[in-house]
C-alpha cells in the first residue's frame, strides 16, 4: 500500500550531521565520501548571471537543472550509505530534503508523500521555503515569467529517480521568483506527465556544448583509430607525471635503434606495456611481438621454450616445435623476469645474442634469427652479478640501455588517469555502468602507496566494480574492503557551531570525561563483558526496542547489533 505522509515530520538528522567533517588545516570539508565547498550565495549569483548572459535564459535553465541532477544522484548514494535498510522507504527518501536543507539551499516542507515500491506508485508534494535561487534571481534579474528554482528542481528529479529506481519528474507549480506566494513542487513517475519527453530533454547536454565536444571527440576518434590499426590501443601507456614521461622519453629515443633495452622496476609497474611501446615505435612494428615470462617456466623447460625442440628430444616431445626466438624472427622478443634464468639458460642466451643462431633442443641444425631484445627485471642484476648468480658478460650485453620505470607511489598524478582507464575496461567487461568513484575513494587511492603498483590498482578497481554494481558510486570500502576511520576535524555541535570531534556539547574535553569514567569502572571492578551487556541493554531500551536506532547510537551496523543482542538472548 502507498505510504502517505500526513505530517511534515523528518527522521532525526543526527546520523547525517555525523557525516559532516570540517578539516581547516587541510582545506577540506567532507559530507560522507563527498568533498564539499562552502561558497557565498553572492558567488553563485555572479555565476548564474554569467551563465544566463552567455547562454541565454533557456539554456541556462537546462544547465543548472543538469548541475542539480548530478548532485541529486550523488546524494541518493549518500542516503543509501547513511541509512540503508535501517528506515522505512519514506523515511529514507526524506534524507534528500534533509540534505537539501543541510547544504543551505532551501528549507523543504513535505506536504504529501506516497510511495509504493511494488506497484511503482509515487506522489510527492513539497513546499520550498527561503530558496537561495529565488533570492539571487530576484536580486539579479527581478521577477521572471517562469519558475526559477532550476538547480533544486534538477536535484529533486535525480534524487528521487536514483533512490527509487524509476524515473521521477517534478514540476515547480508555484514559484516566488515569478510572483507566486510560495514555491511548491509536485513529483510523479515520468510517464504520468504529458510533457515528460520534452522535459527529459532539459537534462541532455546543451547542443552548443555538444558541438565543441563532437569536434574534440572526432579528433580523439581519429587518434584512437590510428592507434587501433597499429595495435596500440590495448597496450597504450597511460600517464602524465614527470617521472613517467621521462621514462617514456628514454624508451622513444631508443625505439628505432637496435640496442637491447633493459627495463628496471618493481613488480606491476607496467614493463610489458612499455616493451610493446618499444616494438610499436621501432622499425619492427609490422613483425611479431613475443613475450616470455622466464620465472613462469620450469628451469628444465626454459631452453626448449626459448630455442625450440626437435621431435624425440626427450620424453613427451612428440613433434618438433619452434621456440620463442624463431617465432619472434623479424620482430621483438620480450624477456620478462630475466634474473630468474638458470645459469645454463644464461649461457645459451648469450650465445644466441652473439651469433644470432639458435639450435633446437635435440637438434643439430642451426637457424638464423633476427630478433630485437627487450628484457625486464624487478631484481638488482648488478648485485646478482657480484654474487655470481648472473653472468657478467650477459649483463653487460643486455644493460646497454637501462630504463628505470617509476613505481606508482612516485607518479601519484597518474592514479586518476589509470583508475578511470581500468574502470572503463571493467564496466565494459561486466556490462554495467557505475557512477564513478566517490571523492573519498579518489582521495584514498591517491594516498595509498600501492606496493603492487599498477597491477594492484587494476585488481582493486575490479573488486570495487564487482561489489558496487550498476548505477552506484564506488566508495572507499568497496575498493579497500574496510570501513574508513572517522575523519578527524570539526563537526557541528550545539547551536550549529563548529566544535572539535573530541569536545562534548558543554565544551569540555570528552577525553578527560571518558578517562574518568574508565577509572570509575575499573575501581568498581566491572568486567568488560558486563559493561558491554549494560551498554547494549541501555541503548536498546532508550531506543524503544528499535534495533536500528540503538545501533546508530552505539556506532554499530544494524546487523552487528542484532548479532550481539541475539547472542546475549536479549531479542
């Protein structure tokens, strides 16, 4: 049955306020996983005036509605994260109007709300009081002929649609900006509005903007088309950081020569991608590119893999087979994890490099091979030479042109580019479309040291896509598998004033109070188990036996509190 709202009553907003953090020292404000800005209304007035004067009234209206639409989608994700399944659908839905008010945009007074998720029925009617858009429109343009709460309307449409999983459209049926006594909106499923198709067009990107993007996309398409014909698309290096561009420049300088290149760097830094770069930029680009992971092949089989084998050379050799050198003839051979070659394989490799001739295992005939060598290792070859674990003559032959590939922690500016690249690949592979990364997830990725480098980043993003699913934003927990610690900084205290998280409503340090309380508990001989049971019982009783409300007071998830209560047979 539809859920009617007869009184304008909101759920307690403390759980939302608890997500708001001010970090003045870092120059940051956070609401959940969204980074926020604190702007003057006058700044927004100037911005609105510039947009209207530049684009015209109708295009400006569409622009601000799209701006609000994007914000509404993000807040619907925040509402799910904060309240999830802890509230009824109607109460959870009202998170949006509460967030609207928290941002200082407008006071939202519910008039009517009917939601039936099973049938898809929805009806929402709200009054907007003290709309900031009305204020700046009246001060800048005076009374207009049409409603002026554009951003707020786009927000309402997007929030409702994203939260309920169906397209909801609102109309501002009254607006103080065009002479009405109040601002009032009505929302219904899109198909119930006669003009729903034309209204939906307002959320499409502006044709003027599209023309510019179309020209840009044509250039990008031509560049991508060239890259595809050269086989570069899949193996295209990604990065703009000075450290990475420096390594790329060294590679490009040597690509057209025949000098062996030795790529040095930690595991997962993308050495095979850069080996492809050498091949694609060389005169051998039309020839084969063959990669060998020396560490993945057993020592007793490495020679047959590299140089081939004749039929009957050993048990299991039922037919003659060309090795990697023969297959790479006229092209490039990439030897990854070179340091793992056995002494015997090192000697055979040196001979091939010197004579450009190979002999298959079990054979006597020699085969001429014309191969460009690109080698890679994450170990210190010079140290292995000193220890006698790697041939010095082979080292000096392969070390003619070493290139150090920086680890990901030394090219943090490239993390957003790489993350977007892997996100697009994962979305295509799993045939879904996320809402991208939350601001907090992006900040967490930039802070992380990535010991596994690009490979770890790729796997982390794939995990995030799988756990997040379609049409949701990828948060920090989905990426790293743990709840982030509460952000340090300042919160909203009593009377709406900022206070440090460690201060209580009276302004005294809660740290000292907590220390005193702990001392009393210890002095009274209260066990930890008894203390936990007392806290659970008190919170559960004060919440009127509402598990969700009690869980919020204790800082637990509903599932965690439910488990503890059942374990103690309190449910």
